[in-house]
């Protein structure tokens, strides 16, 4: 299954389409990465989901692989989750139809912010999936002190492995952590400190699945508190780390997510 790339207002997008065309009854899937990652992290999911009949797209947020650069000081000190939500909006509006938005980690809270903004504008996506997501602000801060903003947030390979992966198979984790890029500390502070990014469950009307990882060592909750707060569906992924789309065992998580989607959007 081939992957095509294009840009929407400087935002890098990767596209994988079914060979026989996507079913008209199925909305496109829009996948959004977390901190330090990029569209590349969805390579496995794009190919498998397109092979199962879904039109799939993955984007890189500004200043992430393939997308337009941001001024260094702005990137470190001024960006907020709302800026990333606007990057997502550019691409969904380009597609021109309701999507299933799927976000990992920082991408999860970005999707919640985006959905709430869409609701306020009288718009709604088809569905959403949060994978090892950062929590809404109402669930409390996830960091006790702000990240310094004099430089971008960078992880060394071993720290990234410990945070994001359960597997010790170097052939799986090392290629991924070596592709990580510096993240905006101001965005990370925005969702992880104080009031964080508050989300009103009433502003998330679409079907939504929350997935947490048993061996998640990041700030994402390992339990179902996000799903409980939002009043949405929940799946606990056993035997896997934070990077659910890359760690050993990603196939089982994808199967669960795709099964949930297939019930709501069967192929005609």
C-alpha cells in the first residue's frame, strides 16, 4: 500500500488510500502524532488501515518533520495547544468532510481542544480516538513544575525508550527514538500545568474511544479516568508502552480501534 505526501498551507500530510477505493459510508481517518513525533510514526497504521478499506491521512504539526518551521523563540515560548489545533483544522477542512480524528499523547489533548472548538462553531467530526492521551485540565496537572523555555524539549534515546516503549528489542525502539525531534515546551506546559486545557464533555458530542497503555511511563493516565470524565468508551491495552502505534504489540491495539470503528461505520 503506497503512501503519497502533500502539503496543506505548509503542513506535511501523508495519505494512504485503499486500492479499490474507500467505501462511501466510511469517513476518512486523520491521525495526529504526539510530542516530538511526526506523521512518520503512523506508517504501520496507515498501511494496514488502508488495506482494510479506510482512507487514511497523517499530518505533521508545524516545526515537525516535513512541515513549515516556526520561529525559534515563538516555538519555545508562545505556542499553545490551540495553535496545534489550528494546524489540524487546516487539514480536515482541506478534506472537506467529517473525519475520524485519532490522536496520540499530546495529539490526544490537541484533538479534544479541536473538537471543542468545532462544537462551538456548530461543527462536528464523525468520531475520535485518543491513544495514551494527555488528560483534560479538569483531571489535574500532570507536572509539578514548568519545563524551561530557553530551549526546546529534547529527550536522549535511552530516556525516550524508557518513557515510550516496553519492548527491549532495539530493532523496534531505536529507529523510532532516533527520529524524534525537539518539542515546544510552551505547548507541553500549556496542557500539563495548572488548569491545563479544560474540556467540557458537552462539547465532545461525537463517538469517542479512549485507549490507555498498561506500561505507559509518560504523563498520560494508565487508567480510564479520561473516558470516565468524558462519558465515552474505553479500552485498556495490556502489555504495551506509551507508543501504542510503534511498540511491540501495536497490531492488537490497531485491531481494537479498527473494530470499534467498523461497528460505527460499516463498509457497504
